[in-house]
């Protein structure tokens, strides 16, 4: 592989919608900080046009926050963890490569998150670009669909955990979209990892049975020195291909969000 392709493979994949999510979270953080300390907006002129400090910070921090938002506020974490479990269950080391798994996980993530992005675009982004709503209202409208998506995938146990650990006053009395992102996001990520590990456990069972059968057969034949993994790997690959494993896995992951 040439150096050009290596450099291209290392570059992160960002979309316009993912960048918008980064602006959303950065703007929320700045707005919360300003409200907490009673800060007043500061006008900064850019190309002869006035711009408040929130807009400037959103633009400057979008590239930095986008990878974290991709991991924390979308379904990407569950998908990539399940893909990793699938590769390990098959007994494959670097096939498919990490770049392929991450790329597939990204596009599946955009497919699942498309309805959320559409609602944000119609209710918040377009009115904000047209100048019909202010920055505060834009952040409120944009955070609604994101919160709704995360709350649907967050377990009650995880939410209660972070409510109890939070230092925000009267946070235990809040419900649904009234909860701050500082509570919703970690609860959502914890729930996603919990479900991903459960799916990974279920994926391991059929391949573990194949390993046991192959190992018992080799021992009964007296072929103790022959590694069972070497014999079991073709059978696991054959099983995965026969059941159309990748389509079945991706379909099941998408259905878990419907």
C-alpha cells in the first residue's frame, strides 16, 4: 500500500451532519457555562459581520468534538463493539481490517440516525440559517431529537445511577428531555455498551459449539497435537457464509433501534 493510501486511511470521516452535532454539543457547553456564571455575550467582527462568541467557539471546536460526539451520542459505539465481537468469535485476527469495520459502522450509523438528522435539519438548522430563530432557541430545538433518541435506548437502571451520582440540584425530579446532557450521555453510553456485550455473548455461542465439537473429535481420533483452531476456522467461516452472516448481523443491529 502506497503512502498516499495510508495517509488517506488515517484521515477521519466527517459528514456535514456529524459536524452539526459537534456544534450542538459545543454550543450547549458554552451556553451552560455562560448561564452558570452570568457571562454576557461578546460581539466579534468576522469579515465585517457581527458574530457572538458562541458561534466562534462552535466553529473552532467542531473538528475536535466530532469524534467524541460520534462515539457518545449516536449508535456507533454499539455497532463497532458488536463487529469486533463478531471478528473475535470467528477467530480472525485482522480480517476484516479495522478500517473496513469502522467504515461500515459509520455508514450503518448514518443510516440509523437519518430520521434524527432530518428532524434536526427541518426544525432547527434551516430556521437558524434563515435567521428566524436565535442561537438559544436553535440549541433547544436541536437538542430535543438527540435527547429523545438517547432516552429511548437508555435503561432505567443506568439513568437512575447517573441521577444519583450527579451533583446538579433536584436532578432526580427531572424526567425525559428536561434532563441535562451531562446525565443523559453517560447513561446512554453505558446502556449501549451493556447491550453490545450481551449481543457479543450471543454471537459467541454457535462458534463456541463448533470449537467444542472439533476439539472433541480430534481428541477422540488421537490427534492431540493438531490445533483445534486450525480445523474449526474453516467450519466457522462456512457457517457464517451459509447463514448470510453479515446481512443478518447488520439487519439485527438496525432492528434493535426501530
